[in-house]
């Protein structure tokens, strides 16, 4: 047998989509007859019959491994669990809903086989079928994160990418608790090439991301990879010190010229509230970083596997 391909699929309430994506992936893998494969299905605390579906598939097909979390830990944790347990030479992760076309798999393998790249990533060039606000928000997010960090995440980049064993080992060396995979995949470096595809709508079920969940996730991405917000607060502090210095000068000069009129109450209150607001804002930014540090320091496992059909399972980290 030649090389082995690991396919990781994080699943959260995907009972309908799972059999569709399974069928599509197996079709592709049967075409790649020179390669062995394993399909790692990660059940991220689904409340529907996703786990039962996984067990069925595992009974049908020896290539299927499933890992079932004790609760919903989030897609990042599911990806991490998959990467930690994957044993292949080429490792790829894809969504369960067919938005990451399995038909690209043979092409990805072929591109890695040339030896010119360590990673074949994918990006959507269209966002048809997605809400206006959501695609606008997403584009803004990529702009902001490119400006504020020194990692360059392409617009429309998916988590759907195939990496070599070496690159995955590097990704796993970053054991941080607050994970933002798109940033981590860029941070580790290596030679990357892009496949582009048109957006596909979900095959079944519905999206697991609400607007707020996405917004918080993007803030996470920025805070995990950028110190700019922290710098902003020190710049603001410096700026405000300068402004208040000028204000003090102005008040002294005015007193010397005009004596001591009793008015000036309004301007005083304005300054106090403004400065107070800036201070709270800066403390809030520091609080964000502090809370990230707190969760890192606690060093909790990324996920807890309650059930699996494999023996040598990396339960966490
Ligand atoms: N997912 C997960 N845990 C979660 C949310 C999502 O494992 O808490 C999985 C989900 O099952 C799917 C993938 O992440 O395979 C992408 O989710 P979805 O399609 O809902 O996101 P969208 O495509 O709308 O951004
Ligand atoms: Mg989707």
C-alpha cells in the first residue's frame, strides 16, 4: 500500500448531511486506488442522531474512525482532535455539509505529489446564497485581520486544506487553547498553493453559526494573533495625556488673563467623562487579553472524548 490519506470531518448535528458527504468522499477515495485512507469523524456533542450514523458507517467501512465528544466543544476543538489522531501522510479536513467539494480531493493529492507544496488550501471566490450582511462582515474581517496582524489570510479561505505530515506536526506543536486555525495554518509557514471554487450551498441541515457566534469568533482571531488593540490603548492613553496637558495650559493662561470666573463647569464634566470613557475602553482591551491568558494558564484539555471505535486515541492534547 502506498501513502495514506486522513480525512477529518467535524460534525455538529449533521445526521442528514453525514451520509451524503460520506458517500462523496468514499467515491473519491475509491478512485485514488493507490492510496490507503482513514475517515475521522468527530462528533462535536451533537444532540441529534449524528453519533448513531457514525457508528453505522463504521460498521460498514473499516476505514471509518469516530470520536465522540462529551459535549459541544466547537469546531476548532473538533479539528484539533482530528489532527491529533490522524495517522496519514496527507491530512485534510472538510465540513460535513458538502460546502467543501470532495471532488477536489484527487486534485489536492496530485498537487502535493508534485513535491512543490506542503499544503493545498482552498478558497471560495463567490459567496452566492449567503446573506449580504454576512458576506460584507466576512470581507471586512479579512481586511481588518490582514492590517492588524502579520499573517495574511486570503479572503474566502476555507479550513478545507490538505497538508503533509510534516506541516500537521508543526500545527500540533502549537498547543494553545484559544485556537484560530486559519491563523495557525498561516503562522506555521510552509509552501502553500490555492485551489479556487465557487460557493456551494449546504447540502442538508442548517448553518451552526449565528451572526454573534461569527462576530465573537472573528474577535478571537484578531486578539489571538494581534497586539494592535493593546497598542491602540497605549496610543490613546498617550494622546489623551497630550490633550489634557494642553487643556491645563489653556486653563492656567485663561486664569492669568481673565481671573477666575466660576463657569467652566461644563467643560470640566466633559473632560472627566471623556477621559473616564477612554480609560474604561483601554481596560476592556486589556481584560480581553487577560481572559485569554487566564484560559491558557488553566491548561484545560481542548476536548474530552467519551466514545470512540479506535484503540490508540489521543484523548486530549
Ligand atoms: N461544526 C462543529 N462544531 C460546532 C459548529 C460547527 O463541529 O460547534 C461543524 C459543522 O458540523 C460543519 C462545520 O463545522 O461540518 C461547518 O459548520 P457550518 O456549515 O454550520 O458553518 P458555515 O459553513 O455556515 O460557516
Ligand atoms: Mg457550512
